[in-house]
């Protein structure tokens, strides 16, 4: 066991470190430093190309190559070096500037070129693009692929059990039957839509100086088209350019991103709770894993801990996602610093989300359907055919069909013989009475199987 994990305050870096591992390279301090260095280096290259009249804009090949390498991959030692600089100067983004200047100096950059590092920038220019790049990568590399895997598992489960009839329980009471597969098709369809919503969130970035007006840039080079340069620089990083800002990018898009993630988590939470309930009813069984202990005192138990673990982590994640959506778009006047420490936690929200999604998948992977148990419960619920009978009565124009069935079924224990005796008294054509008399609860599933099988890819 890694001793640092035993001493971690956050379970993300302790107990659940393995589950959160795919996010570590992105949202660790090293990950943020890496993206800040990349942005600084990219800006120097942009300036050199877009504003050649600047002193020092003509980059010698070795300097251009080093700037390009920093923009691509600053290297494994970069973060530690930046932190050493920060420890001396007490400013995290200025430390990035100094690091880039040092690297270019070693490569032979002239003093005038070094002055172009961080030219016309505020720290927020660097930060907003760094975070935008990180969230863009997290969405593309981690969240969306993980959701695709979950949806795939649910789709397969839905199709496999498309024809397993099951008693519904609206308001916790027996209700018109469904199939086990159709219930999981519902969740797959919901997650497909929610995944598309997350994927459609535009990730924005700004690059316009201390208060969003290009003040310093215009003072330095009034003839340059700074808006066009800004738009080209931001869009070149696969981000959407924000034209109007204060010192900070307004973070509205982060609120949309957070809302989309929270909405996905609510669907997953609903799925976890329903699955927990089906396990409790015996409709779903959990496979025993050799060597695992279910209870410290009751050896027979296989507790649905994966779904409970997911539920707890979803709650923590959504507390953060909701806070981001509420807080980050709000900043006093042209800038306050309250967003800075909040943004430091975007990785934590992603981590608890990923931990939950992986716990869900672990739980789903242990499930099997108990079709006999589902059928036994449903086979005893003859009262659910009341809906079918009263609707057939309506279709034949028989008045007060609903009231007839309400008086017969509501609060009563109905069995097969009682229902068939009742059907025999109904003012329906013989063919309709024969069809209703032959109907069984396990047959009354409508198009549930077809819907489960038709779930799109």
C-alpha cells in the first residue's frame, strides 16, 4: 500500500485513488501547470506570427523550436521547477512566465523576445484557457467515453431481458406490467440524451487583457487587429472565443457544463436506487465474488454496496457541480478572486463523478435476472388487468367502464377465477370477452419488449 494514500485527506487521493486515476494527469497541480505553460508558449508563437512589428518577434529556429516543444509537452520536471519559482515569488501564474522565460533564455532568446512572454496578459488570460483546455480534455477523454460504456452495458442488459415480464410499482403499489429490459432501456435512452447535452456544451475562452478591452495591447501596437488575433488564438485551441468579458471569462459555460454533469448524475442516481430496489425484491440477483465479505456479522449477505457507493459519491459530486453553476458566473464588478479557489475543485467533482460511474458499472457487472421471481410476483397480481378491461370497455362504448372496474378491483384481492367470472358478466361482444378471459398478467406488457429491443445505438 502506498503510504501517501493512507495519509491523504481526500478519499479521491486515498481510498478511491485508483478509480480517479484517469483524471490525475489533467486535474492535479502538475496538470494545471502543464496547461498554463502550454498557453504561455502558444501565445508567444501567436504573437510572433501575428504581430511581426514587435521587437523580438522574429524567433531564431532554436527559440521557436523550444517554444513549440513547451506548447506541446513541457516535460515531467516542469511542474516541480515552476513550484520552486512560485515558492520564491508567491505568485502561481507569474511563476509560469518566469519558467518559460528561463527555458527560452537557455535556447538563446534575445532580451526583446523574452519580454514578449506574457505580453499584454493578465493571469486570467492564462487561467481561463488552461481550465478550458482541461475540461475539454476531461470531457472528451474521460466523461463521454465512460458514459458510452455505461450506456452500452444498459443497452445490452435491456435487450437480454427485453421479454422478462415484471410487475410495475407506481407509487410503490402494483401497477400495469412492464419488462425488466424495458426499464433499463429507459435509463439507457435518458443517458444517451444527457450525454448529447454534455457533448454540446460550448467550451469558451477569452484573451483580451486586464479588463477585457485590450487596453495594453492597443497602447503597445495600435495598428494590430487585436480582436482578430484573440479570436484566432482561442479558436486555434479548439475552444469557442468569448468576445465580451471583464477581467475574467464569465464562466457561464462552466455553469452549463456543471449543470449537464449534475443532470447525468441524477439519472445515474435514479438508476442506482431502482436497481437497489429490484435487488431487494429479488428480481435481480448479485453474483458472489470469491473471497469478498458482505457483512461483518451476517455471512449470508451480498449487499448492493456498489450502488450505495455510487449514490454517496453522486451526492458529493453534485454538491460541487451545483456550487460551480451557482457561484462561478458571479463576480464583483470587473473581477474578484472568489472563483479561483472554487475552480481548483473542478477535478474533485469530476473524480467523485467518475468514482460513482465506475461503482455503478461494477455493480451492473454482478447482476443477473431472476425471471422466475419476477414472473411469480406478477402472476399473482390479477388486479393489474383492470386497466386493460376498462379500456376495452371504453373502446366498445360501454358507459362507466372505469367505475365498474374501480368498484370491482380497488382494495380487493383479485384472483384468476374472480376476474374471469367478472369478465363473463361484461356487456361486450363474445370475441372481446374471450380475449380478456384469456389474458394473463404476464402477457399484459404492451410493446415493452419491442421498445427495449428497438433502443438505438
